[in-house]
C-alpha cells in the first residue's frame, strides 16, 4: 500500500464522518485547520511500548506491536509532525517483570507509553505512572478500577465491558440454564461483575461460576474436572472467558466432553490464533467484541487491507486498539505543538475528540475509556477457513 501523508489521512478520517456515535462527550475536537496552525518542531518524540516478548502472551504483544507500527508506516513514521524514537521494553510474564519494564522506559525519558497485555500488570502500574506523570495509553483490557486515573487511558475497554455486553445479550436471547466458567485471575472479577450487571435478575443464571484455576498455559486435560462440574448442571448455554493457549485447550476439552450447550464468550476467546489452532472445533462459538476484521467500515478497509498486506493475516482487536493508540497520540502530540512534554501530551489526549477507527467512530468518555459500539460475532466458515463473522451491532457502551 502506498504511503499517505498525515494531511491526507486527516482528510480521509474527516470524510468518514461521525455516523453511529449516539452519545456525547465533554472533550472538544479540533478541526484540520486548527491542527495545521499549531507550530510543531521537528524534535523526535520518544514513545515507549511495553509488550510481552515471551511466554503465553507473546502473540498478543506481537499484535500490539504490529498495530502501532502499521499506523506509523501509513503516516510517514511520525506522530504529531515529529519523527518517532520508539523504545520497546519486555512486559515479561509476571507483574514484577512488567513494572521493571515500565521503569526501563521511564529511565529512557519517554513522552508517552502504550501497550500492556496483562490486566494485572496494568493495575500494578498505577502508582509508578502517577509518580512519573507520563501518559499510559493501554491497548488491551484494563481493570475497571483504573477508570478516571489522570495519566492512564485506554483504546480498548475496561474489564467489565465484555461481560456486561454478553450478559445483557444472553439474558434477552437465550433460554434455559446458563453456567459461567472463568479462570482464577483478578481480571475475572471484572468480567463476572460486568456479566451479572448486564444479565440482571432471573433464576436461569447459575451465579456461582465454575472456577478453573490459574491456566495461562495449561497442559492437556487441565479442564477435565471443570467439564464434569459444568456437565452435571445440564446447562443450555455456557459463558466463558479465556484467551490464547487457555482458550484453545478449554474449547478442545469442551468439544470432546459431550456437553451440547451453546458456547458463548468474551471476544478474546476466539481472537488471534485461537480459531486457526482449533479449526472446525471453533465453529458456532458466539462472542461479543468491539471489533471484527470483516466490519464494512471505510477506515477498516484501509487498516485491514494494509495489515493483511504486511503480515499475511487478518488483524485482531489487539492490533486495532494499538493502531488507535498511535492515532490518538498522533493527534495529542500535534495539539501539544512545541510544548513537547509528557504532561502536555496527557492534557491534549482529552482533546482528540472523535476518532474514525477501524472499529467505527469512537471518543474518550470522562473516564478515559472509549465510548464505542460492541458487536456480536460467530465463528463461521469464511471460504475454507473458520473466522469471526459479525452478526449484528449490540450496544454503544463507554
């Protein structure tokens, strides 16, 4: 794909309009002429990316890096008119390693940080980010308790959103008993609370989940006992929340267990390489997510086409959110003008206004979370291979 200039990109985004965004936000949005009038020096802007480079979350880290780099490649490797000096630190596989990675980036004097795959790590970064006063634009699920933190933003969603969306949908569109299956993780509590809130009242839902232990990288048979517990309750539908290797193993065991209940999940249940690893075993799984690679949106056609050309595969929601993290930093840095410092960039993030994204138009709400559409997807055959296919819009939330 040929490179487009920042000016051309801004004109493209403006032309797409703001159709479909129904709620308002107090942040103001600059127009193209205002952006062009802001004086900008050509000093490099230092951007830190905190990403897992090994372990079970490495695939997510790769997608986050690809999404951010794609935005740069389509915009002259600049953000806000400045050349980008990118610094990458390993998030590692533990919270302690993630904090060490953040300290490495802060030691390099970065103006802003993005990435972070593990919600537990994101939670641990709150205090050092407060002290450093450097904006962190997270591009994966973020703990609900971090909403409103002055220097923490997210281009993804808060941890309760996927649960709420699917809880509401399943309350209105399923019948019979529903059982929940969740890993033993801090993030699961956000998912659970969101689901219960979205589902509301009713005795069809077994409100005590089947917890399956800490299963980030499970061996074969890791869910055998849990499958027996689920089967004994004779559900009509099961909702679960796993990702990566855990999602693959859970679904494999679920399909071989004899349980015939329809399987529902958070979007990351079938994201990335999960569907490719499972093949036809993934067919018929329903998930709620803020993005799908098949969305018929002009901005998505640009993004998905460029991503497929660069990487030979369809983009994930992780890549999309990281692409948008670069987008909002681009606008905030442009608005900061010659005041190229972390505090001014953080302030200007509140003024980026509406973002014409591959997911559809969105904007930050007052809690620094996207106000965005959510979609119901089903894994179906797309030609010869299974893929997440959008069935309908669900709600706008944020």
